[in-house]
C-alpha cells in the first residue's frame, strides 16, 4: 500500500477546500499574477488575498516572489501526485463496490423475471 504524508495531504486538501483558493490556482494556471491583481479579480482586500495565497504557499501549491513593491504569484512545484493517488485509491474502491451492487441488482432482476414467469 502506498504511504501518504498525512501533513501534506491535510495541507493540500485544506488549501483546496476553499473556492477562492481553487479559483486562484485556476487563474495562476493561465498566467502569473500579483496579489493585487488577484485581490481585484476576486473582489477581496489585499489582506484577505495575502491570507489565501499564504495557505496555498504553505501547501506548496503556489510560490511568490517580491520584486520591488510587487509580490508575484505563480503555481508552485507541487503537482498533486500524492493527492491524486490517494483519491484514485478511493475511486477504485467505489468502482468495485458499485460493480458488485450492479451484479446484485441484475441477479434480483433475473430472479424477479423467473418468479414472474412462474405465475
């Protein structure tokens, strides 16, 4: 079984749990942006956006660089492989359970047909 870093998963999922932070990641996927630009785009205060960017930065999802008075944000080095693997494990488990449920439903339908034709 694959071992996952609990702290890393917790930080990633906590960062991704907020719609604004997911939006920031989507925006940075298109192009780098200053915190001011992000705050304007999301109709937030600079302080509020700095907090969101800080959470993303702690999770390794965003990096920032200050040049002069402008702090520019860009996607971080993390590619969420560990998080994807964790989710995939559960997707496979759910697929197996739904496949088993489908089999039970089909068996019940067949039994119902057989029992109905006996009448």
